[in-house]
C-alpha cells in the first residue's frame, strides 16, 4: 500500500491563513503591523527569487516588509553597520540576512550580530542556545516547518524512535533538539555513521537533511515509518530529495515529496516567527 503523501503546500497555506488572521488581531491591539526587514548582498538570482517570495508572503499575510540591497563588493563592515541600524529600528520586528553572502564576508559573524529578539531565521548563537536548553525562543524556520508537518499529520512523537540524517546547524541539529523536546528518542547520523541504512531502518520517524540526492533507498526505511525529506537537490531529471521517493513510497506510512513537501513550510514559518517576534516586543 502506497504511503500517504504529506502535502506541504496545503499545510503551509493553512499556516499562512492562520497567521493572517492573527496579524489582523495584532494590528487591532497594537495599532501597527509586524514588519520584516531583509538584506541581500550581491546579485545571486536564486537569492533574489527566495527574497521575493518572502516579501510576497508577507504582503499576503498583512505583514510589513522592507528590503535592503547591498552590492556584491560590499564589505563585512558595511553589512554589519546595516544590521546594527536595523537592530535599533523600533519599526522592525524581524531581520533576515539572505545567505549565502559573498566570500569577503563571514556569515557566522553577520548572523551573530543580529539582535536575537529579531532573529526570525533562528540562527544566532543565542537562539541556538535557547533551543538547546529547551527555553522559549525563535526557532529556525525549516526545522519548525518539519515539526509543524508532523503535528498536522498527527504523528505520535512521544516514545517514538526518530533518526535525523544530517547535523547542520541550519536543519539537522535543531530538528534533533525539537524532536527531543517532543519526547522522541533521537539518533543523529552523519557522513561517518557506520551502516547508515541499518540505523535509519530503526526509525519510526526518519528526517533526511543531508543534501545528497536519493542517498536513502528502500533499505533505509522501516515499514510504516513517517519520512520527512528536507533535501533539495538539482539533477538532470529535476529536483529530488535525499530519499529515493519511488522506493520509499511503498514502504513508509507517510512521506513528503520533493518539491512540495518541506520547502513551502520554510516561508510559512518565517511569517510565524515574524509575528512572534513582534508580539514579544514591548
């Protein structure tokens, strides 16, 4: 029996509708709308598309947005100065510096310079520390989107065995933390994990976030598992995930497609974070 396909587009749309209603209530209460500021350094076309999509989503949800362009030759000091201006701007609730940045700029230093209260990407060391300690804070958007999909699907995480393939600070590590907070038993896998397929095959919930096309095949999926594929890999045949979808779909109980699974959730959760950041400000 084929797995249920988890429709990330539909779940993201429901999140956007919910946020729009909450933004209307926020505006009635506070007399203003939450506002997101984005920063793009250089002319990377893919980054332009991503940023444009974020601003369109803000507009649809009633969230204000501002955009700041810096030339590809901008210095790290110039970018840090702009971030500091946005940190001090009382009309800005969230700040997002689009990554990657040009090679002359240290992305870790730039991210760390963002006011954690405005860190709607959830990537600052403070945000990561709060998550690690199980304290309230802004959670990076893609991991938050993974958890929203699992909640929407009614997946019972307490006591479940979850395996996360990938240990990046963008997805793998925060997803593992969130699953632990949901009382799952979590194993984090990576490039040096021995017998990766056997470890994955134990998982009731398998999250793939490593960036390797079709890395995980049928032998890596436990019958009846829920498979969340975060990978987005460009191949000659189009976009594919880290999981061999065709092989896994007849084994899993539920699975996200690529595209159309986790991807749409990232921007939806950015809206959630922007509203949360606005609510938290006095």
